[in-house]
C-alpha cells in the first residue's frame, strides 16, 4: 500500500488522498481548495492523477472542501462509483449542483461588470455538471464492510461533525489505514459522538484546531450576548454559516434561547436555499443525530425561510426597519447570498457579523475576524464597521484536547500517524503533542508527498 497527499495538507481545504493497494487506486475525499489564490488555482490545474485510472472514490462527508472537486473529476474521465453514507449522498445532491450554480453566477457577474482578469470569466464547473455526479453514488451503512474489489474492504464509522460524516477505514491484506475525516466534538448539542477506534496500522488525523482549545464558555450564553447587544442598538445579526451542519446547530441554539426568554423575540431568517434543503434532509435522517422528529419540528418550524432572490432582497430593505437575525451561507463568506448581505450590513456599526467556526487563511471570514477594516466584495472594498465576533465553541471540529482524547482510545499506537487538514502551525503543534504525550511516530506530510505503507 501507499498513500499520496493531494490536498488537505498545509491547509484545511482541498482534501484528497490517493491510496494504492495492490492494483487498486482509491481516492479518499475529492474536495475544492479554498482561501488563498495560490490554493484556489490548484482547482484549475489538470487533475493530479489521471481520473480514468481511479477505481473508487470514498467520501468522509459532504462539505465542499471534501466533495466539491467531484464534478471536475467526472468531467475529466472518472467512471467509477462514489461511496458515501446515505446522508452524505443526499447532501451532495444539493451541494454540488448549488456549487456549480454559484460559480456560473459569479462568472456571469464578473463578465457583466468587468471584475475579472479573464475574458470571458468561466465557472470551474456548472450546475449541470454537479447534477451529473449524483447517479454515481453508492450508499454505505455505518459499521458494515463494503468490498471495493482487489482485496480492499471499506468500513465507515461515525465521525460526528455533520450529518452523515464518517471515518474511513480501508483494509488490505489484514492491514488497516484509517482516516479520521473531520472529527466532531464529544457531547455536541445535535450530533452523535465520534466512534471510539481501538486499532489502526496507519492513521490520517485532522488538525483544524490542533493548536488551540475551544473556550469553555457556554455557546448559548455567548450567542445570547451578541444577539441581545445588537438588538438593543437596533441592528441586525448576520451569521455566515455553513449550510450543512452549522446552520442547523445555530437554529437549535436560537430556538432554545428564545424559548427560555434569554434573547428578544426578533425574526430569525434562514436565507439560503441550500441550507433550507439541508435542514429538510437533516429532519429526514433522524438516526444520524440527537434530535427526534418532534424536536426537529419545534426547532425548525419557527424560522422564516427565504428561497427566492426577491425574498432575499426584501431582507436588505427590512433590516433597516427592525432588528433580525439572518443566517446565510457560506461559513467563511467566500460566496453566495452572504456577500450581498455583507455589502449592505458591514459598514453600519449597529449590526453584528457573527462567525461560528474556523476561518481558513485567505477567506473574507479570516480577514474580518482578524480585524480587517475593509474586505473586497464584487470588485469593491466594503468598510467593516459592524461588530465582528467568532464563536469558536460553535465549531463542528474537535479542538486539540478533544482530538487527543479521541486518540487515547487506541489500545496500541499506529505504525505511523499523518497529521493533515490544518494550517501549518496547527498541524505541527498537534504532531508535537502526539509525539510528546503518546510517544507515537508522527509526521506532517506536504502537498504531493507519497509514502509507502510497509
């Protein structure tokens, strides 16, 4: 066996790992690079491996940084199956076409307003190309073995994090290679805990928060503070949230705060067709999270949903007249309707922009949470005068202590542990901690590194 690191190294985006076992080639995750321009340019380069030679793709979960390159892979010649949990497949059914649609719309905007250096500006892929991926999916149950051919067996275990998220174990000739995927948090309000794993010969573990701990502050108390403070000055709380996972979790916390009378009874609006669809999928997959059908009906029944562009535009007029909470994709403010809201709200000191998790370097979210005085939106700089906060404790990622707690479930150390999916400082901090605390052999791979697994 050998593994080639084609993404998710030196960054938290672009997750791709090519595993070769015997005569089989298996791609674990197939994500888009996001953030810094030099990373995003990789999306436009020829695929790092001939797609026609790949036998199977296995997805840990549906987030675009793990699934968003699939339309390019299929267009470039991939003809195999895509293995994922049923919930991941359902989410990709909305995420991938929507990703293509957003890219088409941004290219069209750039062409109409002359904001691109390319003439004409083109989308990386289209909505139609996103839709063409879905028939290739094969559903995989948790904790069941799936034969990938050539003596390779796949098993998926719950990772927490978001709906359908899985750890991936590939077994070949009695040896096990485990991918943590994005690890969720123990005792999360909505998601099940990550599964305990006792043994693996090789381990690929994420390190998004590998150098820090989430604050012990109650997330609902922190959320209530921002909402109450902003409503008190007549402002709007704008929450850029991942359509899958964070949007549903935030709605859950807001519902509890309203029910307890801890925040004003102001309108809560979910302004993202993708997040609305994801919420409906969330309620269909009851076994994959902690909320039962009645709880889903209560939590998501009191929210205003805006699907159409006209409904979204009306929010920009109404927020001037009364306080409200607007939740819109994307979580790092990289695209979608959130950009239009930012353009209208960010320069008013009465408003608040509330992020809820990790912000990758090079994104608008990272710039704003680092104190940027302005950000570029649609080719123009917008002043940031609104209050900006990031409630890290609402993140769907385990922090450094929680990752270490999960690792301590192993009964024996892996032969080698690869620390990935983190900014360089985070990955190296976790590597050092694993070596010092657990005494494991550990390394931080670089882009395109290839390692033989003995």
